[in-house]
């Protein structure tokens, strides 16, 4: 069936094709000759089917997956993770993010690295896309990250420094500074701003362009199919929004949490709270987490002891996979 379709289009002489795995381009005639399968050695054994290029623009949309890491950089993140762990929560988060992303750098094939994107968002009083060393938005492919940094430690050092820089640059309020002291705004935690920006980026990705946020243009999101506990198939975009925080929403003062992901058919929001289970922020973060379509559990992770700190490393690695929604989706080797 697939061959006849390609042959018909080949006769028209106007359709081009490309391999979604390695990116090799084919003319209609070449696609017909290959039986609509990619002939490159690394793809032939997997029998990768060719995709039709975009007819209007003449250029194929690059299929991608996107993992957003939404990191709390409020002042309380400078506190020690616990009385037994003499490392700040911000450093802990930077290292876990770096190690999780670096696992992908080391384990993914180059073709897959180029299709997997990472976006960094920092938030405290407001939210913003992080900047790289040249001041450009940090929306990079795993392949680019592997070329930018020499090791997981180098990436972690960059993250720690950029988080602290973002914390210092967040807008201040002269009136509240005068009343409460200049460090007051460092401790604002605006969960709404973080969720709103992440949702905007997610929607832009689904609309085929991240150019407005400094990311790639002319893209198509890879779709995953999960089977629910009832045996029903659910299709979800290969986008995961993972938010780390150690505090409760407190800005603007008295405002309720507004979660735009609640309106999505399948929420791709994964949350992690760094701190004791008794803290009020824990319940808030758990409540905004999406429901894993595969297992029916909240996509929430509590980091309150040494064992759970170790699992932070695996959260992003997990979130880049076909499932990647809840604790039951965590890789077995984490």
C-alpha cells in the first residue's frame, strides 16, 4: 500500500520526501525506488518510513520533542536542602538537571539528539526563558548542548551561575524594598508566571514554531501513544514541562494558583517539590501536576531525603521518553 502511494506521487514529479530519523532527503523518484523506506544503513534495519515534505513551503517540518525545565530561583533555593545535606537546593537542582540532560547526550544517537530539545525557564517574582553564554534564549537541542559543554559538571556549573544571575536580575519593587528590605523580592515565588510561560511555549510548539521564544521554526511535534489503565489509547504530544520548586505560590500576595494546563486534554505538566512533605508548597505542587495517562497517578515527585534527591537526576531523562509522566514511569536504573 505504501509503495503505490509513493509511485503515484512520483508520477506527478512534484513531491519530495525525507527520513524522520536521519534527515536524509529523497526526490519522489528516489522514494519510489526505495519503497518509501530510508536506505541509510542506520535506518534500514529499523525500516524507517519516509515522510512527505511540506507541500506549501517545499521544506520538511522537523519532527521534535521538547522538554522544558522550569526552575525556581527564588532566594529560599539558596538554603541547604536539609540539615543533613550541606548543599543548597539551587546547586542540587542544577546538578540533577545537568546530569539528567547529560545522560541523553551520552545515550542518544546523534540523529535523536538533534530532534530532542531542551528549554530552560527560571522564575521567582516573574518567569523568563534562560539565556546562554551569548545572551540568546536557551532552547537547544541535546546535540547542541553536547557541543556547548565538555561534561555534565561543566553544564552544572553553567546552570548554577545562570540561576544566580537570573535571581539577581529579576525586577525589584522600590516600595516593598523600602519597607521589607532589599532582599525581600528574592523570596517571591510566582508559580502562575512559570506555568503561564511554559504553557505559551508548549502551545507555540504545537503550532509549529518556537521562533517567538528563540527556538526552531517549521517544526512538528512527535506524538506518543500511551495505553490507559482501562486499555484505551491516548495520544499526547512529546512535550514535557517539568517544574522544580521549594516554596508555595506567594506573588501577587493572596492570588490563587491559575494552572492553564488544567484545560488541556492531556496535561504534560510534571511537578517536583524540594522540601518537607509538611510544607504548604508540597500540596500546591502536587495539585497542579497532570495525571499520567498510562498509570492514572499524579505526575508529582517529592524530594525530601537523600534517596529522593538521587531520583531528581532521572526526572528529565524520564520526561524525554514515550511515557514519562509519573513515578511509575521512572527508569529502573535511577
